[in-house]
C-alpha cells in the first residue's frame, strides 16, 4: 500500500514563509491539504511568496499572510489571533523563523547576544505558548521547531547561533514532556540546504562554483538539501504515521555529520 500523507482540513501556522525553508515547508503542507497561515518580517512580496500565493490559489486554499517580527510579542499575538480569526483553529505549528548570527564568543556584543536569544530561541517558546490553547483543541496537535545541525556540532566562529540551536533540543523535550499527550513536539535540524542565504554565502568566495562543489563533495549524497525536503519531513511528522514520535530532534543533513573528518 502506498504511503499517502493527507492533511486535508488541517490548519498549519508557519513562520518565515517568505523564502528558504519556510517557503518550502508551506508549499509542501499546501500540497498535503493544509490551510496555511504564515508570517515573515518583510511586508513586501518575495518571488517565493508570490509562488506560494499562486499555488494556494490553484489548489483552492488561499494563504493567510501577516507581516511580523517574531522577536516582538505583540507581533506574535497578531499572527496567532489573526490565524484564529481566519481559520478558527490551529492544528500544526512550524516555528521556523530564524537567522544565522555568527559572531564568535569574543566578537559578539551584548546586543547581538540578546538579539540572537530573542530570535533563535525565545520566539519559539513564546509562539508555542500562544498557540497552546488552540492546539489543545486539535486531535492532531503538533509543534515542529526548526533547529540546525549546529545544535549537534559546530565550527569556530558560529556562536551565538549554535548556542540557541542547541537549546532548542531542550525546549523540544520540555514541550513534549509537559504538554503531552495532547500536543506532540519535535525538532528538525537541517544541514546545508540550498537557500538564498547559503547561495549568498557561496558568493563570498573567490570561486563560488568551486566552493559549492567542495561543500557538496563532503556530503555522502553529493548535493545540498532542498527546502521542499524539509517540508516533506514536516508533513510526515504532522501525519498519523508519526503519532508515536515526540520529544525528538532529527538531524537532516545528507549524511554530512557521518564523516569523521574532511578529505
């Protein structure tokens, strides 16, 4: 029997949907049948967000979008309350929004450290709490927090980003333990995903193509991941097939972490 993920009639709230992983997650959840509510800091329509709007219209499931800064509690309240006003419920929360803040321990200022904590850790906790009363009314309540492979191992100069991504593993466990069994919670820790942010990073090298090929060669799958592949895993974790899964962080990195050293 073919494995089919059908999330028809479910409402998914996804943060950071204007590009990258968030856009990929929203796209896959739309295809799986979800009504999608999303937010992003920019109030301008990005090409990826425009594509999402077009897909949603084709599928007959228009997206609800709010411009919001997830470090603002008032903005988070607006996102949640407007989602309820539009769809009357929340079944799935994909708390995705975040930014790489790589300063190093000595180079990081107090303001940068505090901003990193607010954006990459506190916002996930605050949003989960705001969604909790509505998720508890759902028979499939599920929270997915977007972590990073830097939560498992990192390289010099990647703090304070890696500090918060490590902490998200603990947050995931606490939510699963304290809010279960009515709410499940898992974390996805993506590795190198082909996003605009990472493409800009390659452009910072003298030979971007060579640097990309070198990075791809360090993955057993010999390529980078796609936002849609992360979205597919979100759809699975939100499906009935994953009802026994909670409190776990999944490293999705194309096998990069399996290598003991670079060649």
